[in-house]
């Protein structure tokens, strides 16, 4: 007897080719009798099957379907296995600068076709065919954008989806859809107006103009990854990571579950166990420092992770609004893979490595100590540390440690002299470790030299007096502020619906800043920013502790974004430093880092499409606006001033504001 097996999908509409089918003997613990792959029609015939009870099983696209069947003597049998993969083709068209699902296309207007799936199908590749041929471009792994010409009445769309399969030929499914197109001069408005040579109005109709849209670009996935990684390294997630590891109130210490490396887990757990007994000495501070480095290592790399819990670094709604289209995490990961290419490496880094070392292949970077910087760069920027320093973060911790050591501040007045240090008693071991680790920490002068090398930014004060630098990015501030000014011009044009905003001045400014940043990527690039970030994040964590808050008697009613900010502002008030809240410096640090990362690691030198610059400005508009506001609040300088582009070192403006403050 012959046994015919048919494999289909989407309610038996389409066959599944190359699907693996197994015939199992139900009487012998489902031992396999025969296995085969379906043909192009989704059918395979098992010949000369003895009578009995069997199961037929099919594994395709990560799903398993099976059915029981009885083979009767002298009679052929057949069964159909339908895999509910839920693939369908949907149509989308730009409306109000956002894609909206439609049932038909319009000739002459761009149309996006998506191969949607209701399940997490294990797909490898999607191939598209069109009859007649039309101009098309892939938007993502399952999206294609077509440009239907005028006069097109219908279009036959065919899709072949291939299964991700490392062993043997992949299973494939085919989907087809006939798309009809309306004439370009025919459309309906709220069902009341039909425009077709003649106009018939049933009631007053409102008309709105919208700004011109730009085509999506692959580098948008890099920007999503940058925001994802910088948000993953935010203080809120860092504090949660540290508290989860230490659990101060219960005095119970455990390694966070997201640390998977066995060696790292054993080392950290050993240090945490010892922390319970070593309440004196420097071990507690060293453990905090190790945990901080581990946290940053876990969040390094160019990738997109949705995260878990209430502090997720990924907000689908916000990202979809910025990009102007909904998407899934899988779609964005595919777009990021397409941007990184076969080498899974940032195009900018690939370009630099090939130019500097043309004789060296990628495999030659065998040592992880070297290859990690090329393949898995940590998305941190030194400008974050610069603005934290200008915001008096480090100076605040230094003043607390001086009082802890019973050292009186220089000058006639020490505002901390009459503050009792009893509230700091629970942190004695941490503060002692901080003091003893001074010789291992970066000095202000050391960081100041690197600020000059990276950005031409100078710190002003006693610790940095008499500095003589060998190299400086003296044009960075002018170029960066000019970029922000060009952005303000672009937005004014972009929001005028009767004007097509010119993106080329913006693109040229991006290239200029990109080149200047690349020139500063030498010396201690990557290493000093990493060390500075570890030290300053640990400083923030200590300042955020309740003990230091009680010591400085911080104001509880001010709505700060991060809990350490209150202590810094309290210290500023006590010491008579600047009265500009540290919140503005925190915004400059966070927004400035994201903007410069997108400029540094984007391959802007190879971009000649103004849409990339337009997309960059629109995507990072909240960060740009936030940076402009914080800069004006901190320095008093409006960077959108049309009269001149300010290139004065921020420290000079801050000194002037301090002098004016003291004369009041």
C-alpha cells in the first residue's frame, strides 16, 4: 500500500517544499520507518507501507506537526499536515509621514510589501519576484519597497521564504498575491469626495500638507543599537545591578544571574563571600569596582537587546515613532546584521582597518585583547566624563573623602567643618577603600589631557594650571556647534510643508565632525574613557547612598532624574560653587554621548545620500533639542543663534557665570 503525505501552510493554501517528513511506527515507541523530503508540490509518497498504525511527523520552520493514521490492507492512504505559520503579504503606504496598511496601491506612489508571520518562524532568507518587473529595494529581511510606474493596473507578487537549516536543503514555502493599483488622479477622501477629472463635493473637506518623507537607510539600525546600549549602561540599570549583587539591607551577596561566564562568576562570588567577613580594609571598595567593570563588560558591543523588567533599555513605541514605522525586534536585528555586513563589523571600523593594515586579514587579529576593540567596541564616549567633571561630580566626592579623613579644606572657610560624619559610619569600609585607591585612579590632570586630545576641551582650575598639550582637536567645538546650528536650520525648513528641506549642509557638517573625531581616536582612545567611566559610575553609586544623602542633608523634594544628583547640588550650595543644577550637566553628558557615538561610528565618509542626514536629524531630534537646552541652561549660550557659531570653551563660559554669581 502507498501512503501519500502532503505538507501545506496557511490553511492548506500553499505547499511546503523540501519539508522533512518522517513515518513513525506507533506500535514500537514511534520508531522511524522512513524519512523523506517533500517535492515542489509539497507531496511525498511512501511506497509499500505494511498495514498497521502509524504516525506521520513533519518538522518545518521550527515547528512540528504530526497526525495518526491507520494503513488498511489493499487500500492506499493519505494525510495532509498544515503548518500554521501564518505567512501573509500586507501592503503599506506612507500617509502623514507614517506607514499605514492599505488594500490597494496607487500608481506612481511608493508601496511597501511585508511578508508577515503570526509565529516566530525560523526563516533564513526571503526572495521576491514581480510580474511585470518593477523597481524595488529591500527595506528589511521581510520588507521590500517598490516604485509602481504610472499606468500599472495590477502586479503579481511572489515570495519564496527559506527555512534556516544548517543541515541539508532548507524547506521553502511560496506565497503569492495580486495587487491592484488605482489611478493616480483617483482617490476617496472620507467617502465624500471623488476626484476623477471632475470634482463633486458633498460637504466641506479639510486639506492638510505634510512634510516630505525620506527613504529608510540601514544606518538607522546602528542608531537604535547606540540608544539601546547607552540606555543599558544608564545609572538606573547600574544601580539595580549593584544592589542586586550586594543586597545591602539583608547583608546577603550574590552574583547577578546575567553574568554567565563561569570564571567571572566564581571570582565575583568569592569576593562577595569574603566581603561579609572583610568589613575593614579595602576589599569592599575593590569588590564594587570589579562589579562596575563587569556591568560595563556585559553591556558592551554593537547589538540590540530588549532587556527585561521595568528598566528595559528598549521601548518599541518610542523607537517606532522615531523611525516612522512599526517593527519587531527580529526585523531590527536583521537590519543591523545587514548594516554590519558579512564581517559583523562596523563599516567605519572595517574601512579604517583595511586602510591602515591592508595586508592583515581579519583572522590575523587572533588575540581577543586586540580583536575585541575591533569587533565589539564598547559604546562609551569620553564627553560623558567631561560633562560630569564640569558638573562637579568628582569634586563632590573628593570633598566628602577629605572630610572623612579629617582634613580641613584650604582657605578661610570649610563648609563641611561642622557636619558630623556619623551618618557615614555604615560606609566606612567603602570610603576607606576609595581613599586608599587614590594612587590607582585617574587624576584630574590625566583626564584633562585626554579631553584636549579628543575634543579640544579644557578644564580650568588649580589642578590643570600650566598644562602643555602635544595635540588638540581645536576645531571640534566649532564643527560640532555648527552641526547643531545646521540642524536648527534644517528643522525650520523641514516643518514648512511647502518647502523640501535641504539635507546636504547637514550631511557635510556630519562628515566634518566625523573626521575630527576620527583624528582624536588615538593615544588612550577606548582605554582612558573606560577607566574614567568605571570610576565616575562608582562615584555616582556611592553618592546615591542614603548615608551620604543624610550627611549632606540633601533636598528631598527636587525631582532629579538620578538619585546622586541631589548630593552634588547640595555640595555646590555648601561650597559656594556654581548654582547651575547638575541635572543640566547630566543631560549634556547623556545626550552628547549618544550624538557623538552616532557620528563617530557611522560610516559618514562614504555617505552621499542626504536622506541619511535627514534621518539622523529626525531620529536624534529629542537628544539634539535636549543638548541645546542643557547647554544654554549651563553656559548661557544659545547655539541656535544665527549671528555666530560659538566656539568658546564651555569652561570659560562657566567661569564667567561663576564670577557674575559671586558679585550678586
